[in-house]
C-alpha cells in the first residue's frame, strides 16, 4: 500500500520513527568529547557526571579581614571585662580568603577590636599592633569559611544530561577541573529546495520567493544544541536533490529536506527518500504541516542517517521543528526535551478545526482584569508574522471540530507568564498607528498585542470584559458622529471612556498608474472592476455601506463585495498582487505597498477604554504617549493622518 501523503496520527508517526532510530542504534547520545573550560560551553550538555576532585575551599579560610584566634581565649569577654591577646602568640592578622593558622578556629573582624601598642595604648596601625583588646566573646568558627563549605571532594557537582549555565563553569573549575565531558553536537544538514527560491539579498521578482526557512531551521537547531549546516538552494531537479541528500547523509547525523514534501509534479522529496533508503511516513495528521516526511537514508558504510522532509510553508516548517526536531536533538544530547510552561486561559473567538488532525493554533495572550485571555492569530501556513507575534500555542486534539468563544483552553507559552502581566490587550479595528504605539510602549516596559476583528467586534469584546481597549471608527448615519452611538448601543450598562486618537483619510486604493481609471465609488459597479472589501463589523465596511446607500448603489452590483480582508494592509496586498483592482482603506496602506490613493472621506478613529482601566498603572504609559509631542509627530507623519484630537477625552 502506498504511504504517499497518507496522513497518520502524530503518535503513530513518532512511533514509526522511534522504532527506526532504535534499529539504527540512534536512540541515545551520539557521542561525547572532552572540552577545556571556556565561556562557549554555555548551552552544552554534560555527557558524564562531574565529581569534585578537591574541596572548595580546600582549607579553612578567613571570611573577613581581621585577626585569627582561638574562640576559647575570648570566652567571657564583655565591655566591662575586655580580653587582651598578644599578636603573634594568641592572634594573627588575616585578610579575607587567607588560610587560618592551624591553631585558630575563629576570626574577629578588624572593626571589632582595639589595636594596642606595646605600652597598651590604642594605635592607628590596626594591622600590625602589639596586641588587641576584645570586648565581646566569639563562638568557634565565627567568620570562617571551613574547608568544604561549598564543595566537598568526591561529591557530585553536576549530573550527566545537564545543560551548562555560566555559574556551572565556575563550579566545575572550583571542584578542580579544567575540562568537562560533554555530548557531541549533532550535525544537522539543511537542504532548501525549490526553483522559485532566491537567496537573501537578491532582487525579488514576481514568482520568486526569498529563501529564509533554512535560516529559521538552522537557528532552531543551534538553539537546541545542534550544529546546523545550510546547503545552497537546490532547484526542483530530481537528480540534483538526490545527489545532495546522498552527500549530506555521509557528513551529517540528520538531514532536513525543506519543501517538496507534498504530492505535486515537482515534489521530489518522498521519492528521493524512497530511492536512497526507507520512507517511513509521508503525511502526519497535524495542522499546519501535514505533509511531513520521516525516513532513513542508507550510508555507504551500512549505517543509516535519519531524514525529515520539512514542509515549505514557514509556519509548518517551524512547527515541524518543535514537534520532531527538538525532541530528537534532546535525545541525542542526553537532555530532557523542552517542556513549555502551560497555563489555562479563555479564548476570545470561536475556532473551527479539521476533525481528523491535531490542530496547532498560535495565539496572543494577555491578562485583562482577573482573567487570562488568548486570541487566535492568522492561521495561514505561510504567515511568518504569526510566528513573530505568537505568545503561545493552543492544541486542538483530533476529533474536536472546534471550540466556542469563551472556552477554556490550555496554552503552551513561548513567553514567561510575568510578561503577560505587562501586556496591554487590544481587540478591535486595525490601525497602523497602533503598530507605532507598540514600538513606543516597549520603552516603558509594556507590550501591546492586538487582534484585528473590526470595530463592532472590539465593542463586543469590551462587553465581555475581554480587552483593555478597542479601536473604533463607527459612523452614526443619523447624526454623522463617530463612535458615541455605537458605544451607547453595544455598551449601554458599562462605564467606558472614549479617548480621541486620530483623524485619518479613507479612500480607494488602486494599482500604480490607476490602470482602470477609477475615480470614485460610482466606478465600483463597472464590469471590469474587481473590489476587495473589509470584513463585516469593520468600521471601513460600515462607512462603505453608508456611502453606497447615499449613492443608491446596491452591494450586489459590486464584483468582489463579498471578498473580505481583516486589515488595511491586507486590502492593499490584494490589490498589489492583482487579486483585486481596488479597495477602500487608508492612505498609509497605499504608501506601504506602492499603490495610488484616491482620497474620499475623513473619519475619526478612537480608543474605547473601560473606566476601570483609565486609572490602572498598566495603561498609564499609553496616556503619557498620547500627550507626547514626539509620538504625536511620528503618527502625524503617516500619510493621511492628523492628531489634533489625540489624548482628548471625548466621553
């Protein structure tokens, strides 16, 4: 039976791979090496336990500058009955770290003695007196670091399988070692494939894609303790890919063959593995990343080299690293696999999931009031920014077709939980000024994470208590006033404030040169014009519908009215890529993607904030920046933006 793209459950795929590794004697540490102590050992894994050769300290050491003495000689000393000891016979001066004389068992700090000359008078030469006078007794071993206080010879300093930290290097040296035995770094070959790929730094043309997956995979491998080697791009030529896989197998412990793992006409990875060794798995029931390949390549000496066919989409590639590559490197290094911190949170939006797959959903997270919330990020397998913005991942197991908004989910965190307490959570309408705000807030120790669900979605999130603020630009058709009526409609029983933010120009985004000669909304009804819209509930969509109603234009007359995007930049991208001829959006989005902009309307974009958070320390930097001249100037420099209302409380 063919196993080409036959999705199997993740646990079965891992079991097949594990069995093959055991048969090839590759289920444990690959090897070890003895390395001299130096700072670059941080992150390496001990292959053998480290036992102390000597004690630390290896003698009784003075812990203070002062005088070594026998505690018994000052027993009974009091302010009214001082004891005088002769230096050289009953006391000896020592500096911190000096060995104690064999007869001494305590040190009195120099500031606690009175130094006397031979006539019994106080002398200024405190370090070389004739005698010293003490007015307090000392217990034995006071101010002494006894031999072995830190490390006792023969004791265990570090176990095997320990990931070395800077402080560990000091402990190894203190225990008398100048070398340490560590696990050999697994050598990992990364082979990117694809005729459409170009190297980083080359000019980008239509149909060409910058190859960066190997950069990400190599960084993952190195971070996890391996030694990555990136090969040059291989075009989609079967013979060349086969040759490079064969060569890499002779030099490497693991091969990561990136892209070409699906079943298209130029997807050669599975066939190469089949020809050069054994194809174990082609397709795993996970999303994203299901066309994963697991196999073994035969070497000339009869041994085998594992190979993982990594999907070409960036999110799939990174997830393949987390699921398959990190645990394998951990096994070969003799350390435990990484276990992310897992917390429970409430999800803010409904999720659907393919019932037959383990679905890995990346999320942003923040603490709003007394509840921890997560919002799903864009789920496309090629959306590299979802990797950058992600605070964690939610796994929906096979058999679950989705979860409702408000459900409790377990989140595997990519950040420390403490960071979430400094996170400002924003759900609502997208605006480029919020990206700029996030940069400025970082200097105040705050994170701004946002989920773009439109103005109405943001107000709903406020009603549920799921966000600190919501961006909003909802026009009331009857009064011509922005946001007030919407707040009264959606939040009638909640105390909220409206913080004036920006005035911005909305207009039609068209390709450079305006090839369709589009001048206004009236042109949207033309047969040769394809429009791209914002999602339902977005302020831009509501503005469009309002203006269309004034013109007597029905949405049914517009080609592409039902084609939805969630941000202004996504609308601009649709036009720049040729998927649409025009869309309604802001001027800054047109400039960002080198489009032309036809200004039509000016609107007010504000921040809706629950009153309870206006006095919260978390949001104070935001309010400070709203009054900051440098920040306001930076926003005003965005095309089509004006900031005279920024920082003014409207409600």
